[in-house]
């Protein structure tokens, strides 16, 4: 388990050391209720490589004023730091602008091999006069020239879409889309903002990265206790606010996530949120109205779920691609796609002005309208006869151009506006059917 970073004002009174110690790796009383001193949770950065903390003094904070730790001075301030920062380290420090002995990084006598502290000594703070005192650290040399680089590994939370059993080709790149990534970063930033304001997240330590079907946010936390409180409060927001919003929806899942489960998890069970979000079931359709194997992945021919739109021409294109078929059926060996059929509104056929096949090499071909039986609302794009190799190399798109004021969603027979297409093999026993939007 990773350690959340903690910043503590150490008191002059120190108890006997014990084994398996947490930071500050000494047998001292850690609870705030046993001291009148604390450090404000908000860290400030007044200059280049300079970090400052403000001391607080409160009689009320001490639960038992007769205890020894409630009647002592503040001798030093220590930070939990990475062992690698010790090499070449050089820094200076001040208390209320007055210099202190040079800060050092070392491993305390009772600490583990990877447990190091940065110590600022001879603070000379005592009683109520310590309230509001400013302790500043200026990093001068070494490999760790920021608070984020000094502190142990941050806590990371990852929002991910996990493929379910109905996903045949697990190639989701949801956060590879610039808009999806930007939305996720914005939402996570808003979720973290209150905890940056109150100092739970140490300023300047947050990073958010998008990759594939995951977005990961990392931050260094002021303490394990504050991290646990943040985690609990985030989880209490519920799945819509904490999970669905990061994926850009509230309620019905986007088509791109069909067959995927969403959620957020942390690499630290004490400090990060864990919550399962919606599992996005694939949409269903009665189309096509014939007997054939309509399962997605029945053949190696697939339809991309995203419709490409040329607004200037009012043209909408769906892309066909190839991938491995779901093994175990006779359709898996199909190597030719004879035609595509679409569930479109026959009564609006006069608003469709062109059907164009576009290839990646710039070549095009056209098709005339061809409809199925009256009442089936089935538009056929026939005589394609594409081999898997043709589709892989030419990346064909089937495009529809409409009169002004009509969109592809208007033309669809699906109540949710999905475009349904069936991709047939030559004997028409195989017709994997896909939605797009």
C-alpha cells in the first residue's frame, strides 16, 4: 500500500521508539488532540522552489491540557520524502524570515530502508506566539526541486471502461478522443477543486492523463486521514457524479460504451475513491426482418459506431472495417461482404439525394436507392462484394447525402436515433447488425 504524504510539526517531547512505525518513523504522539500545534493544510509557494507552511496554535485542540505534549515547544518540522532526494540535496529554511540551520534529508534510526525525512530544525516556536508563524523551505540543489518531486508516490485514481463478455473486439479508445479527454479532465478538476482549496491535495501535485479507455488522476495528499475523508465524500456523490460524468453522460450510456462497465478505483485503499458505475448494455433492434445470424462479430466485417458528418454537404458516412470474428460459428469463415442494409424510413426517401461509396485512396462510386418490401423500411446498398483484404486496405465508407434540414437521425427508424446496419455475406445467412450514431 502506498503512503499518503504527511506534513507534521514534531514536538520536543518524544516517546520511546517502536517497530513498524509510520511517518515520522519515531515513537511520538501523532494525534492532533494531544498537541496545541498544527500546520495549516494550505501550502503556499511564494517564490521559485520555495514552499511555506503556517503554524497554528489552539488551546482547544488539546483534549487533555495536562498531558506532556500539550505543554512543549515546536522544535522542528519534518516532511515524508523519497529516499532518492537525499543525493545532492541542498536547501535553506526560514522561520518568520529568520534563517535556520540547513535542512537535511536522512533515514531516522528506527525507519525502514525506504523511509526518509526532510528535517528543518531549531524553529524556536513556543506557545501562543507560534500562532501564524511561517516556516519556509527553499530548494537549491538536487534531483527534487519541487514539493511534488520530494514527496512519496502520489495516490492515483483511475476511471476505466472494462469490456464485458459481449464485446468481441476490445479496442476501445474512449479517452483517446480529444473531446472525451477534455471533458474528463474538466470534471475531475471540478471534483478535486474543493480539496485543493482546503489543502487536502497539496498544491502543484495534481496530474491527469488520458490513455485508451482510461483516465488517471494523481495527487499528493496532505495526510492519510484527509485522504480518507476525501475518498468517503467523493464516493457519497454517487455513480452519476463520480463516474458517469467523467465519461460524459448522465443516464443513458453513449453507444461507444456499449458492452463496457464503468467505474473508478484507486491504487491506495485508504486515500482513493472506489465506485462501480453503470454497465452499458448494447442496444437491441428487431432489424433486419429476415432469418440470419445478426450477432455482432459473426463475420469479420464490422461497422464503426461513430458517424462521420460533413455538415457543409449534409453528408453522413459510416465506416466498415475488419477484425477477428467470434469463433465457433459457420459465419466466422465468411470472407466476402455482399451488401449492407439499413433500417431507414421509406416515407422520407425523397429527402435522400445521394448514396456514395468512398475509399481511402480517394476513389468513389455511387448507388441508386433500392428498398426492400413495403413496410420493412429497409434500404439496400448492394453489389459491394468486398473481401476482407479490400476493406482492410481501402477502408470504405458508405455515405448518405440529404436535403437541407434532414439529418441521418431523422431518417432512422430507431426511436433513439441510432443508425442500424446489417452486413450480409453472399448466401445471406450471416448478417451481423450494428448501431451507429
